[in-house]
C-alpha cells in the first residue's frame, strides 16, 4: 500500500486529500461523507490532521486507521511536536506501526496559546526535525536513544510541510534542505495561488535536492491547494496566515463578485481555484488538496 503511494509520488501522478477530525468521539460521519461522494476513487490517499490551531479534535492516528480500513488506501497521519515529548512520540509510533499506520506528517505544531482548552501548555521538546530523526532511527531498527528493538519496525515514510511563500525565497530553500537532510521523502507546501509561485517552489526544491545529493537524500515536493470561494477567506489568508501569498487579482475578482451576491462570489472563487488546480496538475501532478472537510468542493475540483 505505502510502496505504491511512494512510487506514485516519485514517478507518476499523485494526489492526497486532507481530512480534519472533528470535536467529536466519532470519525465515521466524516468517512461516510467521503464514501458517499466517491472521493476515495479520485485520490491516491488521505491525510489526517492533529489538533490544528491547538483545538481539541479526534485523534489523527485513530482517524488514519479508520480511513485505511474503510478504503484500503494509505493515510498520512499528522503528529505534532506540540503535544508529545520524545517518549510519547516513540510510543505512538510503535503502536501505529503494528496497525500499519506508517506514513507520518511531522509538524512542529501551532502554539498552545491558541488552544480552546484552559491553561494548555505546549511540550515542544524540539521542532519537527526531532520526529524526522526518530523515524530515521526506527527505520534503522533502533529507538532514538540508540537501543535496538527486539524486532525491527516496518518502514515508516516521513513527510513534512513548508511555507509556500517568503520575501526571501532562499530561506525556503534552506528550510527544504534541512527537512531533506533529516529524512523527509515528501514536502507538502502551504497552499499556492499562482503558477509562478509553484514554479519558484519547484526550482527551490531542485536546488535543495542538489545540496543534499552528497548525503544520498532527496525529497519530492507536493503542492498544496486550498480552494477559495469567499472574499473573507482570501482576505484572511492574505492578512493573517504567514507563508501564503494570495494574489491581488484573486482578491479583487472576489471583491467584485461579492458585491453581486453569494452565488456569484462562489462561482468566481471556484473558477479561479479550478483553473489553478488544472494548471498545477499540468505543471507538477503531485498535489495535496485541503478543503476544511468541504468535500463537495473537493469532488467538483477532481472530476
């Protein structure tokens, strides 16, 4: 299952769909929505998020297990450094390994100060590089302390993320190099909103891989897509989310459409998003689709 996903990532077309577990003890309704729309037949795999914005949600590893069982497709489960020390991280990896949750998206995590839980504190023993190093140790048959396991874990496939925009692009290249050196096989970008942005990221990735070639390490870039169908979403992303660049022509088009009504606003936003999706697929068919569980939009983009 995972070998096929990695082969598609490295050699063919690849698309994954993000799922966000909800503030609920049941994940099945989310899975049912995906099945009812037939989305499982349109993607190569899924991801599950891990308490984004430090808000309490259903566990990402359990969600990944349920998705894999339902659709027999690989799931990349997110693990955040915010909520676990290196003991808990390794313990979770051991349990996940036996039940075949073996693709891990390593994140540092959003600040605990954003949490909806009173007085929550972040652990943050290190950034996501520590988790990548732990996975590397596991793939060598030992724990992070260098103690060999009685039985080698099954191979774990590490993924990570990167901003899609920076005023100084070289800072992105350096961050890519760091993630590659720590073993990431796939680097998912924050959402991109122009072909020029995507081309720049691909160029930076090529340079980063060249810098790491002496260590015989290389990673593939996965372009993130988050469709925008509302003016306020575009304005929020542009003003408040670091590492994303929403072009002015998108905001202006949505502003004009917004004045004409909700339907026109949605139509214009979806057309912008669909056109970009098709262009990115032609340029670099390795994509990660994020819709905040608005799965109907995901299907409309994919068909």
